């Protein structure tokens, strides 16, 4: 069960910290939305949340760094 305080904390992280948490798996089931919100807000991404999460999952699969993942998000997933 997700912790409301932790959800709010994750949601308020700077984008790079939120990306790092996502890539490291430092969240519980149901909290990934908070990280996506923080990333979307921090990077001013115009894409939908599910598109952001698809890119994050791709970065996770590719074992990308935070910087590589940020660049992929900003470019819309194009490397």
C-alpha cells in the first residue's frame, strides 16, 4: 500500500532526482505516478504521462544514466 507522505515527497522531487529514483526502483507499486508527475513538471514535458513512463521503462531496460534518460525524455524518446 502506498504511503501518502512518500507519494507527496516523490511528487515534489526535482526532475533528475525523480529520474534517479525511477531508474533505481526506489518507490513502491502505485508511486511511479508521483515520479512521472515530478519529471513531467520539472522538465516541462508536453507529452502524456503514459508516453513518459514508456520512455522511462526503455531507459530502465537500456540501463541508461540519469542524463541519458533526461535527454531521451526531452527529445521525445528519440536517441
